[in-house]
């Protein structure tokens, strides 16, 4: 049973006691990600995530790391388009210690100029590492093709130019603007009881920030652009992007089932047609990304440049057939059972439950029980999937391509 509590300052706490385990996962979720950035400070959400590990008023960067290593715990963080999360997983008898260290990082990071300059270089190396993985950057290129100059198309890591411009003042300003209590959720899952909420509230429940303005987001337009980047790689990497559904949409579960049958598993149509039947790719899959006001269904595959035409045509033919005929009763049954199984198996760790609850509270402000989610999955029909397929799988799609020697499929403009 999930307990929700709102502090006097607006910060929200969600706790899911799991007395059958010996671990506790704690996550601090903030509604700050790359979509809230401007072109000139792109990457600051992610850079700030790094800097919270680089020293506080009472702990050095090394001491923060030792604070978790010394108790056999784990600490990490990540940044997405719409949120940032700092989290730790520890044994239950160390939960209070982990919470205190996370609070120290959240409130007392000093953004030391010397550490800041070192971390700039670390992030620049992270960007270079990312550039060396074309099967990753082709997805960023698709975001640029779809969203254009809208902030949803910005790279989460930022650019060499923007990273170089960050300083102590700009980081503190961003914290004051984005880390306000009403934008923060602390999520806990594991072997603690509801009294732990009081410990969280004692640390997080009374701080305040002077917000300069209310956060506002602009819904992005969907563009059907085609973007290609030349890169000396062994494979060409191809992505298709279709206009999807926003978070919480009534047809979300039909789209999730559709994606599973299209390219979400080894028995999916794309995997079977592209890899198993034609041998055109080792990696081929699809996934849906949902944001507050928009979404995108992505199809990815990588192949030798000489097979690009065959790959492009095979994917398009597979999608066209699916849109025209829908799925079979057998596919619908398999997809539902696979999704329910993945859901249950995926929530066997305290980290997974903490993440699910934190994201749901921050982004949707609601929680569904496992029984409710299973009921939604079971309610999906052949007709509802066909309807969402006709809506999403249109001719108005975007394409991104990373290819050696500027080789591209004939269908590419």
C-alpha cells in the first residue's frame, strides 16, 4: 500500500513499505530536465546532476562516495527530458544515513569553482563517448528531426559550447528556479514503516525557494523532417519517428500493446521479419516515449549500408501491413501476457518500485495498483489497437540516419 504525504511547503513524499525485503531505495525526483532549458543553457540539468556529487559544506566528493561505499550501498542519478532523479539503495538499517546524505547533497552542494571546471571536462568526455555510439545518437538526431528548435529536441547532455559557459552563479540560479518544493517528490520503497515519512519531512518539508516565474511548457509541433549525419561506422543506423500519445492518454495501453507486437519483443513482427526472416539486422526494435503533452513512437534498426534500401522497405511494409490488418487474436493474447509478466518481474526490486512511484507522483499525480494496471491491459481489444495504429502509423513520419559515406535509401529525400 502506497502512502502519500504533502509537506507544508508543497513537497510530496510517497512511501511503499515492503517488509519482506532487507533493502530500502530512496529517490529525490525533481521536475527539471532538458525540455525546461533554453538554447544557451542546454545541458544544465544534467550538469547540475553531476555537481551534486562534487562536495557539500561538510562533505568532499570523496566523502560522499565513501558515505555509501562504507555501508555497502549504491548511489547514482540520471537526467531525462522532463525530470532529474538522485537515488540511493541501501540495507534497511542504513536508511536514515542514506537519507541524510542525499539531503546534504540536495541542500548544501557548494559548486566549488575548481570542482566545476574539472567536471566540465568529465561531461565533455561523456559527450565524446556518446558520439562514439551511433546507435544512441541516431535517436537524438530523430528528436531534432521531429521537434526542431523546440526544447524537447535538445540533447540532454548539452553541447561543448553550453557546458563551457556554466559557472557557480548559473548553477545556483537554476537551482532556485527549478528545485522549488512543489517540483520535488521524495519516493521511498523497502523495509521501512510510515514513521520514515517524518524523517523525510524533517529534512525536506520546510525549505522554500523564491520562484521567479511559474513553469510553463509549450506543446511541440510534430515535424516529418529527414535528417542524415555522415559518420565513419561499420553500420548505418536508421530511425523512424511517429507522432505518439502524451502521458496518461486514454489509449496508452492500446499503444503499449501495439508496440509490443510491432517491435517490443523477440516474437514481434519487426524482429521476425527484419532479423529472423531476412537477416537484415542484428538489432531492430520499437519503443514509445511519452511526455506531458506529446509522445513519439520510434522504430530503430542498424544494418550494413548496402542493405539500407531493403531495410527501409521491409520496415515500411511491415508497418503498413500492421496498420491495414491490425493484429491477430493470438498476438493480442501473447502481448498482454508478456506485458503483465514484464510488469510483475520488473517490480521485484525496491529500486524499481521507488522509481515507478516517484515518476507517477511527479508526472501524473496518481498511482494505480497492480490489479488496476492489469485490468487496463486486459481491456485492450483488437479494435482499440487498430484504432491507435491508424492514428499513429501515418505517412507523416520523421526519419533520422547515421551512415558512412553519405549512403542513404532511395526513399530518403
